[in-house]
């Protein structure tokens, strides 16, 4: 049974969308012991009830209650995670989902905001950057209380790829992906380190080959991972669920973790757009950007990424 300290009692997390991502997130949250009350809301109440019945049996081994709810149940939630919406079919990009999922947000977000005016929204539905921007406008919440999972997912995948290449645990690779959670994302090579050393220096010291083509392949596999997984199994759910729990953790435990999440701001000179950059998170939300010293090429790529998100925002 996961240890649950007294201060986590009374922590309510609501998940809107009891599909693959929502339910896997509820399960991961349950196993982590981070919440005592997990509420699932879905337009398909029957499906949500089936998931809750199943999850309740897992809750037997944890210390949380899982239940089906409605928007009134958002009241008092530490965070509301939005995973409702259509997902990519093989061959579709995330941006292809925008019209359907934006319409859904127009219905969902005001209902959450009305019932839980002080909560934090964590958006996972794709295209996540565009919908983080939409959730900010539709809720009227300050920017720090509307967080898109953004490239937290891609950063995780990137560290996994680099960890495999260098033969070290992904946790020991300090490297991030910023920009769009999608096709224009970029790796920040200039600031990537292992054991406090730039990758080239690490290779020289550790006697590991430094092969730029192999490193580019790591970034390419990161960007294309979701396409490949969807091609093979029709969806992605485990990776994103773990990422969402790690976005929730500093909110629940007020711990100032830095993660690459998406929030509304000005990036590379592009105003009023949601883009992922490293950000500090605690119980106030994603409350502070951590500015990066990017090189010129990275700044140009970040601007291109921000502009491509902005173009879609302006089209909805
Ligand atoms: N950000 C990420 O890293 C990431 C990763 C994977 C998936 N996603 C996105 O998450 C979303 C969900 O994916 P999934 O695989 O769970 O899809 P899914 O089809 O399994 O689940 C979606 C759920 O949303 C519900 N829903 C639809 N309209 C609703 C409404 N108006 N109110 C409440 N619930 C509603 C559906 O009934 C369904 O249960 C997609 O947009 C997908 O692209 C994001």
C-alpha cells in the first residue's frame, strides 16, 4: 500500500474524460497515493461507471476513493485534468483534431470554471497547446492555473532515447524538448548534460562515441513516437498518464518542480500563445517560467514552433 501522509487526505482530483488517457491517469494516481478522492466525469456515463467499478477494486489496495461524478463535483478539487476528446487516427496529426476538441472545450471548460473557480486546469487533450490557450480564455483563469501537459511527454521520451544511446538511466540525462507538443517541437541540444557535462564532454570523459547522426535519430524517434505507437496499438496511454501524475505531484505536494509544460505567454517574441518551456510548478500552478539561454538556431526554431501554434489558435 503506498504511504499517504496526512496532508494528502482530502485531496480531490477530477478527471474529465474517462477514456484511455483519463482512466490510465486515474489508475496511476491511485497507485502513487497522491489523492484521496478521484472523480471521473464522462459524457458516456455507462463507460465511466464501468471504469470506476473496475478501478474501485484496485482502490482496495490503495487509500483513495474513485467515483463517477458531474461538474458540481469539481468544487474543491486541487486540479481538474481534461482528457476528453477525440484522439489521433493513424496518419492524422494532433492539429487535425482541433475543430472537434475545441467545440468540446467550449462546453466543458466553463462548467468546470463555474463550479471550481479556484482550481488548476491540467490539459491533455490534443492539440494540447491550442487547447491550453482555449482553456485559459474560456475559464478566465490566470495563466499559472491553466497548464498543458505539453512537451513534458516529449522530454520524457527524449530522455528515454538518450538514456538508451548513452547507456545511463533516463533520470540522469538532463535534456529537454520545448515548443509544440507536435511536429515543430525542438530539442535543446546546447543545454543537454549528463553528470553536469555537455554531451560532447561527457562522451570524451566516458569514452563514449559522439555521433551527431545517432543523436538526431534520438530526437526524430522522440517526435515520431506517438505516430508509431498509434500505428501499432491505436492510442497512447501509459506514458502520458505517468506524465500527468508527475504534473499533478508538485501541485498536490507544493514542491516547486521544474517541468516542460505549456502555458499562455509570449515566447520568442510571439504573443498570446501557449508553448512549452521549463516552468516551476507548485500548489499555485505553473507559476514561473525558467528562461533558457538558447542559441540562435534554437531561438529561430522556437519562434517557428510558436508561430505555427499561433496560426492554429487564430483559425479557431
Ligand atoms: N497530451 C498528450 O501527451 C496526449 C497523449 C495521448 C493522448 N492525448 C489526447 O487525449 C485525448 C483523449 O485520448 P484517449 O485516447 O483517452 O481517447 P478516448 O476516445 O479513449 O477517450 C476520450 C473520452 O472523452 C469522452 N468525451 C467525449 N466528449 C466528451 C464531453 N463533451 N464531455 C466529457 N467527456 C467526453 C469520451 O466519451 C471518451 O470516454 C485525445 O485528444 C488525445 O489526442 C494527449
